[in-house]
C-alpha cells in the first residue's frame, strides 16, 4: 500500500494531488468507516450512490484564501464526494461565503450543482470521514502530507488561511511549518477571531510571503444551532481573512 508521505510529495499540480488523494487507503479504521457508511447509507439518502472515498479539497488551485475544516461528514462529503457539500455545515459556510461575494450561489448540495468558490478553496487535515467526527492523532498525522503538499502547491497565490475549530488549528501548524512558514513557540492558542501572522521560514524561497492565519469556531451544528457561532460572526472572520488575502468582498 502506498502511503501519503510517498505519494503526495510527487504531485506537481493541485489537480494531480486531488486525484491521487482519492485513491488513498492508508488509515484502516477510516477506510472501513467511510465504506461502511457508503454501504449502509442514511435512510434519507437511500437512493444516493455514496462517494465512500477520500474527499479532496474543493475550489480553484490558485485560490488566495484556504479554509481548513476537520474531516468530511459520513453522510455529507462522504456521500456527495465534495467537501462541505450535502450537510448543514456546508450550508452555513457556503451561505456565508455567498453573502460576502465569495461563492457563486448560497447552497452546496451535490457535485454537479454548479457551485463555484471565488478565490477560495476548502480543505481539511483529514480527508476521510471518521467515526463520531473524531480522527485519532495517528490518522491526523498519516494524512498530513496531503495538506503539506497542497499548501506548497498553493504558495504562489495563497494569502490567508481560516481554520475552523480547534482540531484543525492543532493539525495545521505542523503542516504550515513543513510547507515553509515559521511557527512561533509556544504555538498560538485557538480562539474565534484570533489572527496570527506566520513569517516565511529562513529556508523558504525569497518570494514566500507571510501568511495570516485566522481562527473561527467550526461551522458544526453543535456551534451553529446553539448560537455559539452566528452567521454574523462567521461572515466577520471570513471577510477579514479575505481582505488579508487580497480578495474583494461585498461585506
Ligand atoms: Fe488517506 Fe487521509 Fe483517508 Fe487516511 S484519512 S486514508 S491518509 S486520505
């Protein structure tokens, strides 16, 4: 079996990376879970042919703003095959992006729904649906080379990151460090609206710019149904990060 640490560094384009990723079977527990969910299905989606594979990032390869989540949902991205598509988290995130002019439509339902992200890309530190939305530290670390390579390939245009939730925040810093940015010690603490600017590492190419990283509560139902994360709070962080990345918004 080929491992991400062997395959990901060989990808020369984001599209190639996305394609290679969908064949990954490096985490036995997650492979079993994603395929079990695809076989058993949720009753409401009984007529769906579930994706049941790793879910690649979604959005243009030359995006300026990268939004980093946690992992696909068993009946969301693992069903539709597209990140933040077909579940409540995607509904909330895409509506907020559309509200500020960074998504072509306010809904994200299925892969052929014509949604376009405008200067924005979604990704995650873990690309397969985990039981109870909780990947293990070992699974997170096994999946990291995909994110490292994605960050490296996006370096020419990448202007800012938004990280949704504490898991993604913890997972991100080793990846950005491996992709060429210097991470302060101690690491910045996660919080909603927190911003930290990572300078290029001394060994990085001279062309690499500092990377602003923004924390945002995750768009999970647990946060959005309880009001811990309101649409206005989400729009606020996304708009600030978009401006830092050099994108024009309607906010
Ligand atoms: Fe591969 Fe990542 Fe899925 Fe593990 S979580 S099987 S490393 S794509």
